[in-house]
């Protein structure tokens, strides 16, 4: 019952434009890719909170978002994936699998 406006991809996978484009197409949602070094940023963020340099995770996220490259991929060609998903559901309904 939840609806999403975009898909966020962080870490090394965010460097793959092919992967990000395909995810956008399959999901029919924009993909925001980055930061590429999310684990390191997260570590520094927690240390900054612990030292009192920043007050919250939200503040740290804003800092990271404003200082990192975030690439955006818009969906295109989603009809092809919708057709494949319909065919998949059709085949699954014919099987004995749950």
C-alpha cells in the first residue's frame, strides 16, 4: 500500500549508469544515484553526531546531499517491462508455485 516517488541507489552500484537506467525503466520511477562512497560518509556522519559537530542524521544527510554528485535517471521504455511482467504473471498463474 505504499507509493514511492523515486528509487535511491548508493555505493558502488550507483556508478553503473546501465544498472540505474534499467532500474528506472523496470520500476517506472526516477532513480537518484549517489553518493558513491555512502559507507564512508555514513561512518563520518555518525562520528560527527557523537562528537556534537552536527545534531542529527537529517542534518548530516543534507550536508552529504549538498556536497556530493547525485545523478538522476528518468524511466523510459517502461511499456516493454510492463509487457514482460504481465507475461511473467501469466506463466506463474499456470504453475503450481505460490
